[in-house]
C-alpha cells in the first residue's frame, strides 16, 4: 500500500475552499484528491445542452419513423426496433441532463476535487452557470453508502433528510483506482471515528438512533418485524449493499435489510452492543 497523500495547510487551498472550510470550522490541514476526466466529463454548460440536443434529434427521428411505419406495413418490424432504440437513447440523454442540473454541475465529476479535513470534506469543481462551487460535509452529520455494479463502485456522501443539493456521488470510473480506494477508506474511517462513539453514547443514555429501516437502542435492534434483543444476535455485517443480521436461539437464521443508511456506522455500533450484551451474560 502506498503512503497517504501529503497534508497541506488551509492557505494552500483555493479561496472558495478556504471560505467554505473556515465557515464550517473543518480544520486547518487537508489532503486533496482530484478526479481524472472520464468519458462524459464535461461541464453542465456543455453537457446539458448536448444531452438535450441529442434527445431532441432522437425524438424527431422517432416521430419520422413512426409516420413511415404508419404508411408502410412492411416497414413495421425493422422500424419498430429503430424507434425503440432511439427512444431509449432519448430517455438516457434527458436523464443525464437532469442529473447534471440536479447534482449542481457535472455529468461526471471530471476535474473535481475532494479535500479531506479533520472535521469533514469539501467537494469542489462543480460548475453551475460557469462558476465553481464548493460544498462541505461534516463527518458528524453525513451518511455514507456504497453501491457496486459490474464495473464501477460508487460512494454516496449525503446529509440525510435534505435535498439532493447536499449530496455528492463519487464514482470509481472517474478516479485513479488507488486514489479512489484510499479516498473511500478515509471517508468511511473518519465517519466511523466520529459517529460510532456519538451513537453509542446516545444509546447508553436510553435514546433510539435510526438507520432507516433499522433502529438501535439499548435493548436491541428494531425493524418492521419487531425487536430483536442483542443477546439473540450473533453478528451484524454487510453483504452486497445490504445489512445482514445473524440471529441465534429459537429463531436462528439471517435477515437482510436493503437501503440502510450509514451501514458502516450501524455495523460497528451493533457489534459493539452485541459484545457488551454477551459480556453481561
């Protein structure tokens, strides 16, 4: 494993990053990671209009071929396949334009940067109306989730229960492999280091902490199926984006829960409470 990226002082960051980091009190030093241009890594000013133009042309061809089909029944089979293909292209390009607008600027974050501070990260390089913007995410307030396809890995960093403007998705297709792995590990470790002690302290005070489908309290794990006490759970793990709860005793077996928020924090908290329950006997 290669050494971590070097650490820089805040004054070495671009002014917009300095301003955001200072406003959110994120720390005085950082490490920086920069995305590499991907196959669709162009700014929203070009990307949205390109997507709209391609979508418009595809829809126009769909209409033209539809008229030909209506006038010539022998054209029906071949024309139907072409219409379907063009319609799919149009839908994909429209969706790409909507994602670019909704995410605040880039269809793929080519050239964007992630600055890792002690208290959070700043994601910059998004372009909206020709301006560079930066958004801050504090470790104590974010939810981190990981999803995988056949070729790519995605990290979604978000402030829960807020709009899509306060989330950023990092894709392995836009980063050097080793940089992306290092960045992903660093984000997860920092979030866990901050949030796991906070959640455990809240649970020990008698509070409940929600992770979407699952809720944790001092008694056990609550789901739509009811309460499973800690002494009835062998372990909690992650598999394929789901949280897996291994039960023991009369109702032994496993339950899988998809779409659990901050599954890394939940896994660490649950297994700590399971060990404490076993120690108490």
